C-alpha cells in the first residue's frame, strides 16, 4: 500500500527538471568589435588631420585687385592689331644746315627703320641749328612717335608740328646733329673802290 501511495504521489507531483544555467556573455567577441571600431575611428581621424594640414599649407591668400575710388585698375591697352605699312609713308628730307650729305645721311637712317618712300633736297635756308619735323594730320601716331624719338637721339634740338595741307606725310628740315658745329659764315669780299682820275689843268 505504501509503495502504491508513493507511486501515486510521484505521478501527481512530478519533479520539475532544473533549467540549464544561463550562458555567460561572450566577452572576447565584444572586446574584439570595440577594438576594430576604435581602430577605424583612429584611421579616419589621421586621414582627416593629414588632409587639413596639406590644405592649410598649400592654400595661398588671393592678392586683392588694386582699386582706385571704388573702380578697378584700368587694364593695359592692347597694341594695334594691324601694324602700319611703312612703305606707304611718304617722307621728304631737306638739308637745312648747308653741310653736304646731311639729307642723304638721314635718308639712310630712315631706310634702316623700314621707311622707303623718301626724297631728299635742300631747304630754302642753310643755317638751321634746330631740326623741324612737320607731320601730316593723317599720319598714324605710332609713326610720328617713332620718327620723333629717333630724331631726338640724333639732333641737338627737334621741333615737331602738324599740318593738314602738306602733300607729304612727313617733312623734315635738318638742323645740327649732336656734337656738330655750323659752317663758318663766308666773309664777304670787299668791293674795289674806283680811284678818281685827275682832271688835266689846261695850259695857259
């Protein structure tokens, strides 16, 4: 009877099996993930730092454009697109000193500057110490500036003017070159005076 009762009690009150103990957290795997994340962040910080250093080292401060009263500085004027054809410039050279070969000398100088239409002759006056240059009003400024600059380096004094009526583009009357002296003036030959003839006295 007792064994049957014990069996019934065991059937009515079965023993509940114990639950398995909880597994401990896998600390090694978590630590590895933290290390990998930290290494990635460190690499990113290093790359950003290198980029910032290079940018600050190569960046140049832009030079401000000079301004005058709020206006930008004027740009350099562009040179003339079409050069002047010097073979079309007509020049007349007149010797105004009386010294032989002065007009031919200047003709050679102008030819070396690529001017070819040059005529020579003598001026009405031959005692000029100053050189005069008359430009036609239609002559290009580059031509007048070039010729004036060249003559200024050769002659003592150079006077320039402009004409709207002359036929030639440039008329030059030469004066004395630097270091040149004028021709001595010719001494006039004295005129012979007539000797008065004596009137014969009539014989008484």
